[in-house]
């Protein structure tokens, strides 16, 4: 217990100290949280080379992603979300194919320099397909996220990508001796549809009346909504889907409830705490001594995708989704790799499909795209982390 309290204290103090420094230096706060992890992880908490300690931080930070997607769902009208899915599905699939092909092609062409295995080349392409749900939603002002089409468009693309990422994870786990376990995937997707139906029926006929009964008690509304969020997250995990998807289903099933916005405002402070933990964990996973050798290659990969992703997404949204007024802003906000990139790479490392060097390349490339993208978005568009009064919007 004392060790846990010590770790949490280091995370909070380090994030606060560098966050205040970043504020005075007019730098994005998310960069400060990552920097706190880079400094405190290996040198204060001694996390480098200690899987148990890193796992502790990663588990804590994962709660932030669950809360983030619950809040993303709770402010979105289900009818609007279905329309967005129809509009962006083809464009999103096409963009993923372009990024997959680019990553695989670059990895193959540079194998003589990097020593990547064929599996490493494939994983580099796969992990480059997705954009960060955490970063994109965190950098969307509440007004844009809740009420403006840009918020619905970005969240729609991200959730569609997250579903693809879940399929990738299921495929990796179901791959046995050169054969893909198609029946296993079907057994997972079937219950997933059933869980969606269950969530909407339960939210309408059971949870809604229950919240109406206890609406005078703020803390009971708060606890009940969290119970619904984490209950659905665990149900989806049991049936082979991710907790993140379960949290989003829980949120969107409550979107039509009169208390939805009130619940979202109550959950935001808790989400922000765990999001700090998430970005701290990203920094803490880095061992500076191990990444020096692969840093030039990772920088090249990151710069390539920072230059490639926005124009590709922009063009495809304009051509396929009919989103001309919003395409440019959405493409820039989605111009980084995803936390799912790290999850997929971690699973591949656990299964022995890639080695530690290949994991380092993917991890550093992912983090660099997040850092560079954060600067671009914060300096170009309104965000809650804006460095000027004009660009700062909550």
C-alpha cells in the first residue's frame, strides 16, 4: 500500500510541476505529462525493466481511456452517430489501407538498415492505421465535441477505427499455426451485437427510471453512472470485445437521457485525473538508453506519417464522406498514431511475433506522432490546452 501511494504521489507531483512549467512556457500540457513520465519513470520510480511496475501504471491509465469513451458516447445522439458511420466507413477503410500499405512498404524497403522481421514490417503498417482517441477527444473543446458536427465526425471515425483495432486484436489472438480462427471471431461478434441491444433496452427501461428516482442525490447519480460504464466495459471484455468499446456503448445508450449532460460534467474531473496517468505512463514506458539506436528511424517514420495522414484523410473525407467543410480540421486532428498502436504492438511482443527492438521502433514512432500532432493542433485550432487566449476553449 505504501508503495502504491508513493507511486501515485510521484505521478501527481511530477505532472503538476511540469504542467505548471509548461503553462508559463506556453507549451501543451500533454507534453508536460509525457515528459514527467520520461523523467520520473526510469529515474525516480525505477520502472525501466520492471514489468510489474509498468503494468501497474498502465492499468491505472487504462481507466482513463474507459472514462473518455464513456463521455464521448454520452454526448452523442445515436441517430447522428449511425449517420456518421455510414458516411465515413468507406473513407476510413480506404485511409487505413493507404497507411497500412505505406508502413509495410517503407519497412520492407529499409529492412537492410533496421533488421526488421517480416512480422515487424506487417506490424509497423498495422499500427500506423489508427488515430488516437485519447488525444483527439482531449484536444476537442467541449462545445465542439458536444454540439458541433466536427466533434461527431471525429468521434465517428475514431470509434470505427477502434472497432477495426479490436478485430485486429481478436485476429492476432485467434491466429493458430497459420490459420485464422474465423468461428472464434464470429462467436465474439455475435454477442457484441447482443450487448448493444441489451445496453439500449436496459438504459431505456431500467437505468433511466432508476436515475430519475435518485436524481436528487448527486453522488448516487455519479456512482450509478460509473457502475453502468464499468459494468458494460467488463461485460464486453468477458465476451471478447474491449473494455473501451463497452464504455462507449454504455455512454451512447445514455445519450438520450435527460441527465446525460449532468452526468458527463460530474465524470470529467475523474477522467482528467486518469488521462494524466495515461500520458505519464506513455512517457514512463520509454527507456532512453534503449531508444538511442532506433531514434533516427523512428523520427523518420513519425515525420512521414505526420505529413501523410492529414492530406490522405482530407482527400478521402471530401471524396467519399461529403464532409468538405470539416475535412481539413478533422484530418489534422486525426494526424497521429493511436494508443491502440501500443496495445497491438504489446500483444505482438507478448506472443513472440516481434522482438524488443521492433517494439521500441513502434512505440517511439507512435509517441513522436502524438507529440508533434499535439503541437500542430494546439497552435492551429481551438483546444482546452490552447497556449493563447484566442485558441484556448473549454
